[in-house]
């Protein structure tokens, strides 16, 4: 089996699953209940006077 064929087969099966899982975890991490305070603090950084 050629390297390209093996990598393509892996990307078509497990690679897609890994990317979808990463996307779902990222969305859930962003929308978790405790994330609002940290996001608001990060959004206010350019407006702070040092």
C-alpha cells in the first residue's frame, strides 16, 4: 500500500472523526457556563488604560 493511499484512507475515516470531535469539544468549551467572565475580560483588554 502506498503512503498516499494509506494516509488518504486514514483521513477519510479516523481523521474526519477526530476533526469533528475536536470541533464539538471546542464549541462546548466555549459555551460552558463559566466562560462568560473570561471572555468578557479578554474583550475588555483593548479598552483598558494602562
